[in-house]
């Protein structure tokens, strides 16, 4: 489902945001100087240290067949069951849980939220297992996807098991916030599924039968929902009030939309050496990503060319003839790339407004801001 989305938090952070029409925009921090990514990297490393033992213990508790698939998916085992170095992702979502808890409740709240952070990461990976299968993606984190190794049925069941584990972690947590956190996470899963349904429905439609508003709403449900939920869970574990919880949910949702916009740009123009996916994979699959739909609905002359290209199935042998490059150029000339970059900057501005509403103190908000800028300051 991904969050049902492609996971570019596996990719490298890169350049500052682009403003309107792709013009570079310098990104500043919280009043303590420019953010160079180091603060976010330190948070992510701390999150992995705190959360991954809880996460791995949960996966290890699964029955043998599901445990094997889970350990493979997280990179802790090879397909034959032998130990692997591990590549479980950068842990953006659990880092947001801990940063939100710390922003509103300090170090004690952050420590109390570790189990909730692990639950969010389990839900994220449940969506990845299912998404890879539905999209027939063959590569995840620079290795074969679980469904290609273990088959469709076992990949589905392993994803289901991870979702159940997430709710079990919260159900067994004695913290008073665990009950509302479990309810919120369950509601988020329903929204994720609805977003994935919308995505698959849109993919069945003709290129000229999809609106930009529909794709933005789908992206919020698929991507923004879980980032918002992660921030909201951190706020709950800090004992925050309803208004603060709602504002942090809004912060995560808007940052998630910025994330998805940049992710879609990378899906078309990213470097496969960093993305771990073939060049132009989204275009080859005729994905109605945000830049593509913006281009299709732009009214530019190139929009008709793009609609014609998207209206016929992609044939692998056409790659040598440069069809992927022609399609990418049509998206760019019709304004899809510039629109996506400008929209990402706008969504980040909205996210900052929500963050200021929940955490007025810039110093306290610094961890969340660093993470949000980290995941959207990418170019490949």
C-alpha cells in the first residue's frame, strides 16, 4: 500500500527545497542556525538505537514462517535464514514519535514512547510489504522484495502479522496513553487502506479522467496520514491536550504531502544508484503521480503528448528508443516538475504553521523541524 507509498526515506538527503518554478530556496532552522541535516541524522541514529531492539523483539515473537519473512524484510536475515547486516530503513516515522513526545514532554516522555514508535514502524512496514506486492515492485532497500522471494500469499500474511503486532504492542503497554494511541493507529490503518483503494482506482482510469485534487487527497491518506499519526502518538505520550495533538497531526500530514511530492519527483528524475529502483520506474508503470497529473491537467501543449504516451502500455523494448526519457521530458515541459517542487515548499510552510501552533517554543520544536526538513531536502 505504501503508506502505501514508495519508501524514499531509504534514499539520500540532498539539496534545499525548491521554490516556485524550481528556483532554489534556502532553508533555515529554528533560530539556532542553518540545518545541515546533522541534527536529524543524530535523531535517526538515536531512534534506531532505542526502537530497533523493541522492533526486532516483536518480529522475533512471530511464528516461524512469519518471523522468517519479517526478519528478511527488515534486512536482519538473508532469504536462507542466515544473519544479515540489516537495512530496516532510516526510521523517520518512529523518530517523529519520539521527537513529538520530547517536544511536548521532554526526555521522560520520549523514553515512554519507544513502544509506540515501534508500533508505528511496524504499521509502516506492513504497508510496504503489501504495496510491493500490489505494485509488483521487485526491489526494496536494494534487495529483492519479500513477495518475489516468499510468494504472494506469504508476503500478504507477513504484512497482516506486522499490523497485528503493532496493535499488540500498544495493547500491552501500561502507559495511560496506550489506549487512545491504539485507537488512533487503528483509524490510521483504515485511512491508509482507503488511500490505497483510491490509488488503485485512479490507476484504472484514463489519463485525462483524473483530477489533481483527487490525487492530492489520495496522497494525504496514503502518506500524510501515518506521518501525522506518528506525531500525534508522540503528543499523546507527552500528555498533550486535544488541540496540540491535532496540530501535530496536521504538521505530520502537511510534511507528509511535501515528502510525497518530492518522492514523486525522485521517482521520475532520481538517480537509480540512490533510489534502488530502475530509472523511470513510475513512468514505465504509468503511475499517476503528482507531477504527472499536474502536467496532464496543466493545459500546456505537452499535456496532450503526455496523455498519448500514458494512454498506451509501456513495452520494455521501447526503453532503448528513449520513451521513458521522452515521457519525463513531456512531464517537465508541461510544468509537472516545477509545480511539484513549488507545492512541496507550500506544504512545508503549512506544516511549519501547524508546528508553531502545537510547540510555540522554537528550541523545543527543533527536533521535529529538523526531521521534516531532512525528509524533504532531497534530489535523488
